[in-house]
C-alpha cells in the first residue's frame, strides 16, 4: 500500500525512536508535502454559516505606509483571511463559492518596475502548487468575478466581515437595480461563523502551535543560561528575540514582557528597560509565532538562581494552582470551574502564609478579596491570535454568558451545569499568578476598603518585593484529557539551568515538518517527547 510522505515520516519516527534522538531525512516531492488546510477551513466556516449558497469574500492585509513617510507599515496578515487561505503576503483577496465548493485566491500582479526593489513576488503557478485552493487569479479580476457572481446568482448573499471590507464594485448601482433585494451583503454572520470554526484546532494547526512552543522553549532556555550575566530587562528581551529569529521565528505573538522586581506586579508591563540590580525575580511572558500561529508562555525565576523564602513560597503556591488546574483539563470540564479552583487554592495558600486572615476560605472568596492577588482570568483560547476567538460564548462565561469577574464577587451555585465545557481540539492557556500591586493594595483593596479586614498588612509587607509570579503553559484538550504543548523549563529544571548545572537544549523535542514553501523538502525530523495524558 502506498504511503503519503507525512505518514512515512511518522512511521520512521516511531520505528527509529530507539536510535539517536535526532536524525535527518530528505524527501523530494513536486509540491509541498502538507499544505495548510484552507479548503477544510472554508467548508467549516460555511457549515457554521448554515447556508448552502452564497459567496464568502475576504480581503487580506493591504500594503500601507506609515503616516507622513515612504516606509511601509510592518505587515501582519489578517487572521480571518489567513484561516481560509494560509497565505502570508499582502494585497490578496479570497472568495469561497459555497454552492460550488470553489475556493479562489486572488494575488497581486507582478509589477516590473518594483522587481529590482522588492523581488518578483508570487506567480499564479507557484500559488496553485503551494496553497490548498481550487484556483488562483490576479487581484485585478476580483471585482469583475464578484459582479459576475451577483448577476448569475440572483438572491444569493455575499458574506463579508466588516462594512469597510466590502468589495469595490464598479457598477454596483446597476447591479443593485437588477436584483430583487438590494441588500446583497451580509455583514453580521461571517465573523461569528469563523469564530466558531476557529475554536477547535485541526491537527495541522496543532503542529504549528507545538512548533511555536518548541522555539519559544529554546528562547526561554537561552535567557536562563545567560541570566546571571545580565544587567537589564532589555538584555532579557534581546536574548529571547535573538533565539527566536535565529530559529526562523521572526515574529512575536505579543510584546515581550520582561518584568523584574515590582514591575512583575504590572500584568502587561512592556517597558523592559529597568536594571535587574537589587531585584529578586524576573517574570518573562514571551512567545513567538510560527506560520502565524501563536505560543504564549510565562516563566518566573530568581535572578540569582536561588529563591528568597518569600519568593519560593509564592512560586510554590502558583505552581500548585497551575498543576491542579492543568490536571483537571478534559472534554466537558467548564473552564470557569478551573478558574474558581485556582482562586480556592490561592486563598488557602495565602491564609497559610498569613497574608490573608480574619475569615474563612468561603468568606474571603465571596468577598472577592483574592482578586487583590489574582486579578485576571485563568486563561484564554490560543491559535492564530494569542487571545483567539471563543466562539458563541467567552471561555470564562457562566449561565447566560455572565462574565467571570461579576461572579467572583458572589457565591457561584451550579456552575458545572451552565456552559458545555471544554472540547477536544481546543488549545487554552493555564496561567495563574499571584501579584503584589502596591497601588491596588493601597486603593481598591486598601485600608478603607471592606477587604482590609482580610488582608494582614504586617505580613504583606514582607512579600511586596517579590512583585509577582505567573506560570503559563499552552494546553491542548485531547479526547481523554490533555497534552501540554509547552516545554519551556520550570521548577527545579529552571533553577539548574540558571546555576549552570543543566545546559542541554531540550526546547525542540517535537516532530516538525518544514514550511510549505520549501517545495516538498523535509529539512529535519526530531522525535516527539512531550507527555500525553
């Protein structure tokens, strides 16, 4: 029986797993071995739209220039466009004819005058070979094709994301006059359908997220190896970016957060310019993209490689919160229940340390006082965006979509029966934290607030220098549990690296296929060692 190249490499990896952890294989094919599943995604979107006819139209990101400048804005492809094309260059369009099941990519024509400056660009033949589409045409024909569709499909809708992304129909007034219904554009339904389709990731998407995590893990490890020689947060950021770019991950999924000392109490601190001198910890929240798919990883570590007593106590508490929540991930579990569990563990731990006092765990939870130390949600969806869409309901919602931050201030009853829960194929972050924000603890949760009865200011003072601790992993929901896609060091392994006792690079223990643009060549195969539960 003939095997496709992907299946062949998988079997080779299994059969040769007893040999060297890393080996090389070269396969040549006339086209990319595995294309981004654009057609599968387009069909999924149409299914969520619930229609059998109509035309989906999406514009990719167009070339734009900085204000009052001849320099282009940094290009970032529109994620909804990428989802049904896999195309990551500017000035493109796509249509999907739902009734005929035809996905058509429109690419910009070659401009001979700009070739010497910017290169030739992409040809129709190259795009037909590389992308999972039925046809490739020049963008100069997209308006004509849409007009023809309208003329030949009376009454069918054109589904677009936003009013400002409708196609520019040159003869639209004539077209409208020939239609029984003037409103041929449906602007409200496409985004909801695409959001629902994006909630569960297909195997190809999961491989991209796993690879982004592998590169991110290597970058985190590089920071740990160099940490004791660094003087400034900027150097932490520089080493992280250097490793990512050297591994062909040029783009970050979000701005790097390299927060030392009390800066770690600022959730989205991106200044990254302060000295490390006299600080206990660094909270590094950083993750790269791979082929537009994000990773999102946070590690908190002692700059010296050794914890202070207070920092160790807070780190262990956060690690307990994360481990308990990750261990309960499986289909059907409601994410808000995990968030509540994290707060319950945090309250118990802060009572044990004496930071909280004067009430029972239940009283403190119902008062919402734990939000002084754990003010954000437990996590979010991950995919093409670092905060990927949640579909019909926010990940942290309860009955009737009620947001978690309102529920935090009152007792939650029957929470397990509301939202349908996690589903196989979702990728979510689990990122508990404990923070000591001096502003928050002196204002919203300060001495004049009702929370002051539960916060011990004398004990609290000892922990302010810790700043904040957050630990974040990217978790795939599997049929029977979960897989942790994040391999960045943490815990004791993290400390051994800082102290120079463990210098091996274990950040890419995963099966990785090369990008589709390499003409079918597989550059490297490494065996996968992530634990699956």
